[in-house]
C-alpha cells in the first residue's frame, strides 16, 4: 500500500530513537533540541524566572478556562478546537515552568508551580482568569490574549537573551498564530452575523476592554496588538472603544475572586494525593 | 452532535510523504473557512498533514450503485489496457 492510499500511514513510520507508538504519532520535534540550558553570563536568573513564571501562569490559567468548555461547547468541532488550543498553551506552560525552576535557584519542577501555589502567588494577567461567559466572550478573550501573547513571543524569539526562552517563544509563535486566526475568524463571523450575534459580540468586546491596559503594562506591545484588534473589530463591524481600565494587575498578585476557585479545581487531585505519580 | 443546519464537507489530507490529497472523512461547518479550521483540528492533530482540501459534499457528483455495471463492467475484460506487456525501466518512479 502506498502512502497515497492512506494519509495516516506516516504515523507508523519509525524514527531514530523514537519507537513507533502509533497512538501518539511519531517524528515529534523537541523544541529545545540543541539549546544550552545553562544560564548565560550577565542574565539575572531571578528576573528571568519571574518572566517565565508570569508567561507560564497566563497560559496555564487560560488553558484551564478553555478546558472547561469540554462537554459545554456549542459544537463538537469547537470543543475539540478549544481543547487543542488549551493543550498548546499547557505545553508552553510546562516549558516555561521548567525554565523558571532552573533559573530561580529553587530547583522546583513544573508540578510545584502548577499545583503547589495559592492564587496570591500566581502572576497571570486577570483577563485569563475571568469566567468563561458565553462563546462570544470566549473567542474575543482568546483573540485579545493570543494577539498579545503572539506579539510578546515574536519579540522574545528574536531578542531574548536567554536561549531557552527564545526557543520556547519561537515554538509558541506558530501555535499562537493559529489561535489568533481561529479566534479572529469567529469574532468576524459572529460580529458580522445576525443581530443577536452582533449584540453579544459587542458586549463581549466591551467586557474585555477594561483589561487591555493591564496587558500592555505587563508587556509593552500595544503598538503591535492594537492595530490587529482594530482591524478585526472593523471587519466584524464592532466598535473597540476606549474604556476606563480596571485598577490593579495580576502581575502584582492582585486577582479577581474567580482565580481561587479555578485553581482549587485545577489542583484538587494533586492536593488530595500529594506526591502521587502515574 | 454537529449542527444539522450546517452543510456537510468532505475532507482531504495530504500526508507528509503523500503525493495526493486523500479522503479522510467529513464534518459539518457553517462556511468554507470554518470547514478548513475544523478539518485542521479534527484530522491533523497527530502530526499527519501538510495540506488540507475541503469541499462541500453537495458539490460532489458521484456515480450511483445502479450505474455500477454500465460504468465499470465494460473495462473488466480489456486486458490490453494494462501496461503488462512492457518492461518498465527501474528508474521510472510512481508506476
């Protein structure tokens, strides 16, 4: 049988050092392959760790919110799409937490950061932790956060002084570009859809607007992100108005009341069975 | 389940080593772009694809089982249409 008969034949291929586990696919790339994990001279380990932790927290909390759509999404295909995006973010979180543990001197692992910290120790931006709301809020939040994170990662991929962070960012850029595309298409589709879908999309945009300043205070990419958001809003017939910013910042550990219950669910198994392994 | 109001699309994926797009399944989507992203999320999750085609199922004209004999039986006895009477040079690929 030739590969032309079956698009999935490539899955059974055996790659070097990578036995064929059909169910998991083969030929996966290690995004950090060949990257030196030693801290480069002149780089402040504590500051680097804090940056990795904050970017990891953003991704972990949003991934958990996206996972909460499982069994609740409006369509089977959307459920899978949102879970896929969440898993991309979870992968970014793991690499960033691992790097934080290597550079903050504590020797902590990814589980320590994800499962053994309380809400006050998380540094994610608050937009990631807000409740899911309806599908309009889901996609407009995803649009904003993925456009913002994409701009941050594009910059880090080119300029980060830490080669590990640069490699993690370079991997994330491809994922985030798809997340942004997915979200933007839905925002346009619903914003330019029926009267009701337009109204709910406009409401959703107004609900996230107060949290935009926090994003740009945390990572200064306003110039790259705002034109993207305006372009999508214009295509969708939506108005992205100036809004009073919600005071405070998740980067300083100031969170809404919604983060603690999210973490309680995320950490419940790890806390019920401390030290358990698969 | 998928929204019955959304049209059905057929999905074709070209694998990493494949030369052709191959039919892998179908899905529902509201428009062509959505069909493409759904196909990406449903059918290329395990690192399989390098290219996707989607097409509305309604755009496909298919032969019917009733036409099976008049369509296909006549070619069954024309052995001279098979290139079995030639020696194929070893360096000619894809035959």
